[in-house]
């Protein structure tokens, strides 16, 4: 006896064919390879991004460190100067070359009087406040402010460096 296939739709046939297709291994190696390459590329690009941001942070820290050394050296110049000879050392807007070979703009300002704004204390005329600012780049180039250093100098403590015999009252 010969059997003919049934033309009736059977839902279980549909599911069994789908399960058979899913269990078939053809083409799976290619999909796995593409997914592995995608994950590997994401990892490589993330590593490159970390190195790039790290090098930028290191370069910025180097500039700030050099600017701080320049400000400290300038402040030491003031410490070694007598109170009577305080002037803007160096002149405002002076171009200075750092140890890294880059150019920095140095601005030093000297204010006489009290350290507290708007208040005058007895003897505050014997105090000078020095502020040193170091900018990135040449003067007038609009460089970024890298560091600010301030210190106060008293006529009483700086007197030994100059000709003042005893400017302070005991």
C-alpha cells in the first residue's frame, strides 16, 4: 500500500522543523567569530581611549608642575631681597622658559598693606603681599592660568637683608 503525505496543516510539524533548524550547526562558527571580533574591537578601542586620556593628563600635570617650580623660584627671589628693594621681579608679562623647554608667562604683583581686604591694622604698612601667577604660553597669547602663589613679607622679618636697622617696635 502506498501512503501519500497529508496536506493538512499540523502545528507540531512547524515546531519540530524550527527545533531541527536551531539544532543544526551550520553557520554557527561564522557568527561566533563575528561576535568575538566585535568584543575584541571594543576592548582594543577602550584601551586606546585610556592611553590617550592618560597621556593628556600626564602632559597637563607636567605643565602645572613646571609652572609651580617657576613660581617657587620667583618667590625665593623675593625671599632673598630686602624689604626696601621690593619691586615687581620680574617685570609683569615676562616670558620664562621652563625646564621642559616650553614658554610660560610670569606675572608678579606686590600690594602693600593688610592681608585682609578692606581692613587696616596698626603696622599693616609694614607688610607686602606678593602674588605670582604663571600662564601657559607667550605673553598676550591668552594662555591658561596654571598656578598662583602668594606670600606675605613683613618689614620686620626682611629688615636684616637691607639697610633698615630696626623698623619694628618692640
